[in-house]
């Protein structure tokens, strides 16, 4: 049977189906879908500048209670030379794992880990005050490995932070395929440094340990592509108080500020999708 000779009931059914399809497509066109919660993660590399901390040394068994005053330290980037020929965790790296619990308003939480390296600069003149071998000391030493001194958190000063996250959407194309956001973070946490040092010729046993607390704020610009991938440039200020760092027959403590610049690549994993009715024109 051709379409022209179809019975009226058949034509009515076809017309009804076409009308229903038209209504459905029209309704769908007035809706867009977006995710109101999402997981995200990122990996990147960093560089640091440090304040000049006092490193306080306590070795009761040796009669030592002195301070290395205002030492100068530097980082060790590692990513700026032969990055692709070494394990990715050898250079100074950072990683993030977060959950945006309100995509519309841009609120989230994040576990934030940085692996910077803190190395007291070799060859500098350091003012030492306090007690050494039970006697008052006030002297200037050449802090160098050749002179019996080094002090490293070189397998990481290792900052862990639990952050609150706020994101602001700045610029996006009509389809949202490219978007520029501003991101701010603030949090508190702890450190797991790798401690390696030699003071007046006495070496410690290099080790990892949990030590002290830190707090930080971070500001970033994030460029997102195709909804699911992004590049992020960050600036971060961290304040850390290290206590009980194990040295030869004693402990060290120090407070320091850190300024970081960070570049990350990341991804989103949408968790819950909702339909939102778009305004009709």
C-alpha cells in the first residue's frame, strides 16, 4: 500500500507521531544540561622562593642549644632539565584532588599536595648564637659541605593542605567549549618532610617524618577546554612551622614562608547531571 492510498487512521497515526516528535525536539531545544557536582584532579610542576628562617638546634646530650640565624635557602626545580628522561615525581611537582559540590556557585573542597625542595645555600656566612658544648657561642661560620655543614629538605618539604575552593566564571564561548575562570583556595594542613643534614660534622640518618602544621592561600587562572580538560597557572603563599625535625642526637625547628608559582594540567569528571530550562525568547 502506498502512502497516498493509506487509510485515514494510518495517516492520523503518522501525523500524531510527527507532531509528538516536533514537540519533543522543541522542548529539548529549550533545555541544556549541566553538571552541578564534579570531581577534578591535576598534576603540575612548581618553583619556590623562601623567607630567611632561623633554624633552632637542640642537642641536650651534647650541651647544644643554638640558632642558625636568617639562613638563605633555595629550591631545586628539576623539571627545567631533562624532564622527560626521569620519573615524573623526581622534580618539584604538585597534585590536586577536588570535589566541586556546587558547580553553579563555584564552591568545592580539595586535597592539595606540593613537593617543593628546601636547600640551605652552600657557601653562605651564617650567624650562630646560643650554647654549644655547654658554652655561650656567638660566631659566624661558612655554611658549606666542605666545612661540615649541609641542611636539606631535598626529597621534599612536602606540604599537605585541606582547602576550601571558590571559582568565578569570567569568559566563555556560547557553547562553553572554552572557558576562563578565576580560582581561589585557602586551607590548613601538615608537612611530611624528608630530613637530611650535617651540622659541625655530625650527620643525621636521612628520613621522612610528619612535622608541624602549615596554612596557605592560592590564586589561579584556569583555562578549560571541551568541558573536561584544563590548564591552570597558580600563585601560592604558604606559612609552615616545622617542629621536632630529627638531627644527630637532637631536633631542629624552623618557621618559614614560601612563595610558589605553579603550572598544572587537569581534568573534570562530572558526577551528577541536571537539566536546566533555558529562557524562551
